C-alpha cells in the first residue's frame, strides 16, 4: 500500500480539495456582489464515514473528450455539492443578495481551516516517515 492510499491522508486531501473549491465559489460571490439577480452560493461540507476514509454521497465526474486526440483522465477529481445559496440577508432591489461582510468572513474562515488541514497533512506525512525510518 502506498502512503498516499492511507484513509486518513485521503480524507485530508479531500478536505483540502473542498477548501480550494470553496475558495473559488466564495471568490465568485464576492466578484458578483453588484451583479443584478445574482444569488450567493456555498458548498456543502463533505461528511466522512466512521473509518475516516471515504466521503459519503460524493460523486465523481468523468472528463468529456471533445475530439479523438484528447487523452482521457485516469483519476477524475471529486465533485462537491453546492448549497442552494440560502442566505438570511435581504435581497437588494436589483435582485442581488450578496453580503460582502458575510462572504469575507467565510473566506477568512476557509483560509484558516485550509491552513490547519495542510498542517495536519504535512505533520502526518512526517510522522509516517519517522515511523518507517526515512527521516
């Protein structure tokens, strides 16, 4: 078994990918703060099974080959469910319901959580390397 196949490390990688995708979605919300009829979106946090390895309800998307010369993907990335954009804030007359303060709080919390997960991942790798004598 490769080190990357350990369930704990796979769960941490999935969590890091989720934080990266959430950062993209939150950045879209901020950039469309003045777009008429724009509704902010967010991602549903993945729920891990009891063993810590798999993610419940996660589906994968296959890449589409538009021409014969395109190569297929051997490992499609995970796809995360979108939250319906439910917000407790009022919608402006133009139909936009993005609250910049709320979005920026989410961005900073997401950044801190991502830093924590990457630290956990690197420390876990360090512990494994120490255990096998590679350090």
